[in-house]
C-alpha cells in the first residue's frame, strides 16, 4: 500500500502541474483565467468522486486496505477546491471583499460554491487520527457525512455554472447517482438482513 500511496500522491499532482504549465505557455485558450478556474473546480469534483468510489470498491473486492487511500484523495479534493476558490478570489475578484460578498449574494451558483467550500474545511481539520480519537468514532463518522452534502452541492454548482450544453455536468451527476444508489442499496439490504435475523 505504501507504493500505491506514493504513486497516487504523485499522479494526483499532475493536473496542477499541467495546468500551471499550460497557463505559462498560453495553452488555455482565449480566456485562460476562466479555463484554469473551471479546470481546478473540475479536478476537485473528480477527486471527490474517486473518494466516494473507494467504499464501493472495498465492498466489491474485499480489499479493506483501500480505505487508507480515501484520506489522501479527500485532501486532494480540498487542494483543488482551494486552488479553485483562490483563483476566483484573486483573478476574478482581485480580493475585493465588497465585490465578493455582492457576487455571493447575487449569483446562486457562487453562493452554493462558497458554502460547499466552507463545508470542506471541518472535514480537512478532522482528517487526522488524533481528531478521530478526540471526536470519537461515531461523532467523526457523522461529521464526515457532510461529504454527501458536498458532493450534491458541487454537482448543483457545476450544473448551474454551465449555461448551454449541460451534458458534462449531467454526466458527473449520473456518476454521483450511481455512487449514492449503491450505498442506499447496501444500507437497505443490511436493514432487511437485520430484520430477518430478529424475527
């Protein structure tokens, strides 16, 4: 697993490295600011989906060590979401607090994006083993169910952001529906098994 973690860590940096290179070499099209802001947001979404995929893969393969990859992937979600937010605050709003507040209030997809990013912060703060012990397993799991809210809100944010062709956000939404449906199915199956055993 240590080798897999190392490979995954390095591979997860590639999008940021490529986007930096593409920006410096003018390969991001006519509106590079919009392109790099959107791409960092998309990579945050992709890593979030990969994080949600770990549990179904563990159920399918029985390889429980996969759980150890989830924390790293989750931190990369925050890394790319942070880049996405900083690019918006810097290149789009020039850190003008008044304009940022106006934009959050005026545009619903910005409102959703802002609160979604905010919801990531407590998950990152409590992602280490010390915080798991401090909060207790049950409380920690309840807090980290925020991941589902973040996933749904991110999908809505992306859908509202795209003005014309909605096929790409709908594709990501369809993946999320499958990932959540698998969990609901397993939960329902587990409840049915428990009910039968108690009867």
